[in-house]
């Protein structure tokens, strides 16, 4: 008992410390993935830039609002600036507007892309097994098709996509965006950052969930120990 | 105490008397295992689900095409909405976990044996009810697999004729349309109250057949401290789920809004509906599925009479081993259903379902016949 509590505290501190580290590219690793992980906000901001510059041209993210961007570490004024730079049918977007949908309805999108509808990206990271890695692998998975394979019309070879043929053309290229923090915008870096951003989009409460969860679980372990001790004392001699 | 000196309320509505008679002064056994607290935990969880479900219903929009977005709003735009939603989802997991465990324990210990047959039947009625409520809750999410599961169910139900068709029509209100989700939302909440009623009946049925223990302890502090441990451990498992695995046992494909134009690759339900879904998929066609499901429950209801043991006999080692194998069989069957349809899973489903019926219809009568007191 006396040894257990300091051990729990030390592991708690070790875990929270670990959670402050950054996402890395080599090997691809996202801080949000550990049991007690949290988001690398710099990576989220870079990922939003990639999303806004590249993905948003074809994909919607209906569950997101411009006000949510403050969760990436932006100030309300910065989020409002980003919103006002987006032109909606009703005029410039405000903080309470949902992210702009590039197409008025799925039929228009289907017409524009020969029947393939770009999926909504709000929750895509939770809708695929190992979503974060999947997005990264998909965006970096374009290659020349092997000779034995015949691609369907307007499809591209991709090692990560089920069936290895995808209707989405390679979206990323080196220096597609220019990062404010000076990070070199390689395809892998952009893919890693946008994977982090979409993971946040699908699970925006992860930081709070893990922070509260750690305390709740430690408390309940302590409570369980107390409960067992109480029960044993009361039932002694029964 | 005379009528004159009794407090005003107690002399008109004897709540205190009822509490003393039915809870406080019961002869409580001194050798109570922790698993015996499952009934209290299940009751507490149902009440917890009612409360969290009530809060969710304040923001949930029961309209096809808008329901999914309203849940997204709850988890993103409502203060602590994500927490309440996880409470409700993981509370469901805890409820089913505890109920499956309680039913398995009743099978293992032979608690269903006469005169325990009514207690056993009430357990099964409760399981049937929460399966139905769980399915309704899953349909209310209106994600991709929820939507297609509901549409497949109502379409198949609509093709039935006679009594099964009437039941389906009464329940779903015809093919899935604008009226379906509001209807299911009401049933989802209403049936939960009936569930609580079944728990009360179960409590009294169990009391009626309880034997008076040789050595007893008090409700307080003995049973309260005993329950304190059970609740702390239960709460700990619950917290781990809520904060570190809130989507355990869900099909990831249900994490996107339903698209009426795209059928998901695999329409599998959450883990707690998998055993029921697996039985329903064991025979081809809608009527086949219904017959297989009813048969799977019918043998469970018939267990007290399939069991040929002498009155008062305790389950033998062979019987217990077979019951553990049955538990593994149902888990294997559920995992097969989760993997989605394929040639191998079709064969495995037949094998696992076959073993299930073999266990109850052949092995249980054979093995228990030799058990004596």
C-alpha cells in the first residue's frame, strides 16, 4: 500500500510529461495515440492549413465550426480572421458558421467527379480502423501502378486504399503550403499534419478526456483500495 | 409504537415499514460472493442510463438525416456533452456486461433449477428487453450502419405476413420514414421503465424462494461495505471505458453520417447485440432469422425443464466445464458475426450455433440426469 501510491503518482507524472512531446515524422508518430496522449497543437495548426488549402477544395467537414479553431491554440481573433477570409453564399463566414461545404449537395459533387463523392472529413479518422495512420498512409501511398494492374478510368494507384485504386488524384505535393513556423512542407510532413488535424476533428475532446480520465482512474483505484480495507475491517470476525 | 405516536407520513404511507420489511431486516447470508452484487449494479446502471439518456434527449433530434448531426453537436457544442454521451454509451456496455455475466453465473451455479425457474425467466425477459432497447438506441444514432440496419429490418419486416408482419408493423410503424426515429426514441425510453419494473419483480421472486441462511449479517455496515467494494470496482472499469475506450465494441463505419446512396461494407451492430445478431443470421431469409432467434431464446427459457437433476442437487464438474465451453462458444459465434459474411463464417456460424443447441437439448439433460444431492 505505502509503496503503491508513490508508484502510481510517478507513473502519472511520467505519462503526463510524455503527453507534452511533439508529433514526429521519422518514424511517423502522433502524440494523441498513447493511452494518455494529447494533441501536438503546432501540428494541428499546420494540419488545418493543409486542410484549408488542399482538402477543403473538394471535401466538407460539416461538424466543424470556425469557433472550434481556438482548440488548436489559435486566439479568437485569429479564428475570426480565418472565418472572415472564407466567402459563403451569404457573405464572409463568422465564428459560428460551419466549415464551408465546397458543394451545395452530393449530386453536384458526384457530377463534378464522375460519380465519386468526396466523403465528409469531420469524423473520417474514427470511421476507419487505425484512422490516423490510415490517412497518413493513404496520402503518402500514391505510386506507379504495377504493370500487371489495369486501372479504371480516372483512378489512381494507391497502396493504402482497399482495392489499391482510388478516385482521388494525389492531393499533396512538396511546398503545397508554406508553414508559418518554418517547418519544411514535404508531402510526408503535410500528410502527417493533416492526419493529426483530422484525428482532432473526429475526437476533439481527447485532451480533456485523457486529463480527466487519468485523475478519475487514480481516484477510483484509491477508492477501491479504501473500500476493500473498510470491508475487511467491518467483516473481521463475521 | 401506537398509531397515535407514529409520524404523520408513516401512519399514512408506511415507506419506512416497507424499507424495514423488504430491505433492512432481511436475513442476509454472511458468505455472500461479490458477484451477488450484480443485481444491485444492474439496477443502478439502468437508473444511470435513464438519467444520462434524459439529458441526451434534451438535445437529440429524432429526425432521419439530422439525428447524427445532433449527436455531433452534443459531443462538440454542448458543455460536457461528450462526457454524457460516453456515460450513456459505456453505461450500456457495463449493463450488458453485467447482465451477460449474471445470466452465465445463474447457468453455472444451477440457480435456474426449480424452484428458481421464475427468477431465471425474469432474467431472460430482462435480457430480451435490454436487447430491444439496445437495438433501438443503436438505430437512433443514425450513423451509416445504424441507418442500413434499420432500413434492412423494416424492409424485411414489411415483407412478412400474418402475425410476424403485424408485430413488425406495430413496432416500427411500417417502412423506415420520417415517423420512424421519433417512434423509436419514445419506445427506447418507455421500455427502460418497463425494464425497471422487471427488476423489481425479479427481486421479489428471488426473495420468495430464498432459504434462510444459518449465519446472518446486518445490512449496514456489512452489506453496505460489501456493495461499496462492488461499486468501486464497477466504477473503475466504467471510468477506464469512458475515458480511454469510449468506442469499444462499436463498428467504426457507424462513426459517419448515414448516406442513403452508399451501403457500408459490413453492417455489424455493437458488441452487445452480436450474439442476438449471430443467431438471427444462422438461418437464411427473414423468417429463418426470426425462427433461429426465437429458438435460441426458447431453449434458454426451457433450461429449468431440460435439466434432469434431482431436487437440491448441485451442478457437477462436467456440467460446469460444459457451461464454460458454452460461454466460449457464444463468444466465438459473436466474433464470427463481427467479421462479416464470408464462406468460412457461414460454416463457423453453423458449427457454433449447432453446439449451442446441442449443449441445451442433448448435453444438459444427459449430464444433469446423473446429479444427485
